[in-house]
C-alpha cells in the first residue's frame, strides 16, 4: 500500500459500527492513528486541532447531515471524505458524490471487512485527482502567461507551417492591417514585397530544414497596399509532429526614418561646413590673387588694405572650427573649463571690436552697454566664443538698417549678458529645437543665411559648464533676445572645472 499508516477519523454515532470499522482498519495494518467522533461538532473540533489524512462519515448524525462538511470538487478539500449510510440508494449516493464525497458505501459486515482496501483506494484516487488539478492549474497559469506575452508583445509574432500562417498575434494584425480570417487564406510570401521574395523563400526553406537563419529585413505588404519595413528573426519548431517555424517581426519604420534624418543631417552638415569654409577661404584667396598680380612695391602698399579682411575671415574660420570641435564632445569628454578671475566686460568689448566690421558690412548697428563689474571666474576663451556666437547670430538675422544691442550687468550674485536684435524673430515651435546640433530655422534656409546650426548648441553647453543658464525669447517679426546668466565666482583655478 502507498499509505500504510494514514491518520483516519471515523465519525459515527453508532458505537458498534465505529468499533467494527476501527478493528477492520487495525487488522489491515492501519492502526497507527485512528480517532473516533460521534457528532459533527466533535468532528469539526478534531479537524481544527489536527486534520486527518481521510475521514469516514456516517450520513446522518445527531447534529446534522455529513453533507454539510463536504467540499466540491473533492480534490479542493484538505483531505478526502467517504460517506457511509445504513440505508442507501442510488439517489443518495449521487447526492453525496455531487456534494463532494470521494466515495459512498452502504454499511455491512462485508463493507467493514473491506475497509482497509476502500481507504487505500480512496487515498490513491484523491492524490491522483489533486495531482491532476495542480497540473491543470499550472498549465492554465502557464498558458495565461504565454497568452499575455504573445498578445501584449510589441513585435509581430507569426507561426508558419510550410507557407501557411497558422497563428498571428494582435501586433502583427495591427502591423499588416489584415484580419485573422483574411490571413488564413494567404501564404506568407504573399504579404512580402516582390523584391525580397527570393530571399524569403530561401530563408523559409532553411527554417524547414531545422536551421536558424540570420535576421532578415524586408517590407510587408499591408492590406491597403502600402508597405512597412520590418526585421524578422525566426527559429524552427515542431507542431503536431510536423516542421514549423516561429517568426518575430519588428517594425523598423521609426529606425529607418531616424536613419534617413541622420543621413540628411550629415549631408546638410557637410554642405553647411563646406559652404562656411569656402566663403572666407575664397575671400582671402581672391585678395591674395589680386596682390600677386601687382608689382612688389604696389603689393606692399595694398597689403594693409587686405589685412583686416584676412583677419576677419581667419577669426570666422577659427570660430567655426571651435564650434565643430565642441559639438562633438560628450558627457565623458566635457568642456575642459579653466576658470580664471577675469573682467568679463573686456571680453565683450573685444568681441564688439571684432564684429563691428562684420555688422557694418551687413548694414547693422552694433550697440554696447556695459556696467563696471567685479572680476568673475570664467574661462576667457569659452565665454568669448559664446559672445561671438550670439552676436554673430543677431547680426545675421537683423534687417538692413537694424541694430543689435549688447548689455552686460550684475543682479545680486549673478552676471547677466544679453544680446537683443530686432530682426525676423523665431517661431515658438522652432525655438527649443535650435539648441540641438546642426538644426537651423526655416528663416535661415529661406533667406540663405550661412551657418552650421551649432552656435546656440555649443553656447548653451559652455554656459552650463560654468553653472549658468542660457535662455532665448523671440517673437516673429519683432526680434530675439538671448540672455546668459553666470554665477559670480571670484576664485581662480588653473585646473579644469
């Protein structure tokens, strides 16, 4: 027997019957722990203090019917229960089994003698039923997990057998635009763009051979005739003892669009940089060619006339190259600031002098308003580059006859530098985008204004490395104001901040 010494509880108000059952069980080798109760209340107390492995209950007890304590189905109960009665019929047996009894028997001398086998069989059946229930629950839980994973997946999932789509998840239906009943009539290659069909056929054949081919990119034909780029990975499996395959398809349209934008940005950058390099270089080259055509004495006399042109264009090249270099710095290779106690007004005056000629060339007035300021710890070259970028942008986007105002003052422990123009202004939806690298406004492209789209990006990063902020306010048709706020630091350092 599987259980030679189970804990047994007999519940019967007829003492002779209970004793006969106990003796039969002891004779069958089950006398290790047998307890006897005569009523339901006594049964409940015993079960509460020490549950048995099996209980044998008389159907009718002084304080109620045994059916009151049954749990349906039987395997949901903590232990099996056998119902006994002296006068039974088929209707009573069905009622007891429906209520949750594991077995039902009519009391007799033969039934008492066979009680060890009845108990053994009941315990075995009950354990089998419990094991089956647990297995079913585990299967349902596993199926539920798989269902959730498959139905909530962000990727399309398709099970193929041959070329037939046996299963598709909701995400694939969304990607393709088809309904289940439509896909059931199609072969998988029918939803693939024609130029990839040969590769798809070879790919599917390898899956049928049990291979795991590399991921493949192709376009799905959607139900409306449009296409959707996807990347598919797959693995072989068996379904109903035949080769099958599971495909996982990822929508790559966002990645493709990002790649397209990146390629456009790269092309735009190359064009902008080459144009920006070409303009000052051509200006200096033309001046040099003119000097080469003159006699030495005349060339020397004209040299000073071109010196300012060379200097201005060399500074322009220097500024652009610095912006390009700084734009490629990452969080790991941050701007190596060297904070030195400096008179910031001298930096701004120098920028004003350098760009006055550029402003005059574009017929723009450059106004300067300074206050006497205490020394502030800044990186002189970097802050000079911020001022150059902001003032240059203001001049470029001003109208002929307009003006650009430069202001420098202190508010408490904060130094403020402001550049304001009265030009075309910037649409609100473009303003924050202009702080991204290589992004230029629509007005710049429309008016053919040169630039790489790096000035604001690099300037904000430099200011933030100083612990400050750079903000922009603009209104279309009225102009733009850029304000730099730097904390007042008087300590100087020769180490990168």
